[in-house]
C-alpha cells in the first residue's frame, strides 16, 4: 500500500462534496487493511513522498 494515496477532486458532486468524500471514506474503510496501511493511505505515504522530494530538491540546489 506504499503507493496508494487518498485524494479527491471535491467538490465534484451536486452537494459540494458532501456525497463523494464520505462515500470514498466508506470504500477505504471496507478494504481489509491494517491500521498502519490505513494511516499510510490517509497521509503517511504523502508525507514520505513530500519528504523525499524536499531532500531531492535540496540536493539539486546545492552547488
């Protein structure tokens, strides 16, 4: 699950995201995931991805 991120293009339903986001949450909740996998999907993976990008950017900016 290390390459899975939770995200949305909300608001994209007729009720400004009131329907889409909770439905997506229910879909993720229905998956047989460990708590650690669920945390990764809801933010851990993005945090690691952004941290890697920050390091890569710093290295390329260093003379």
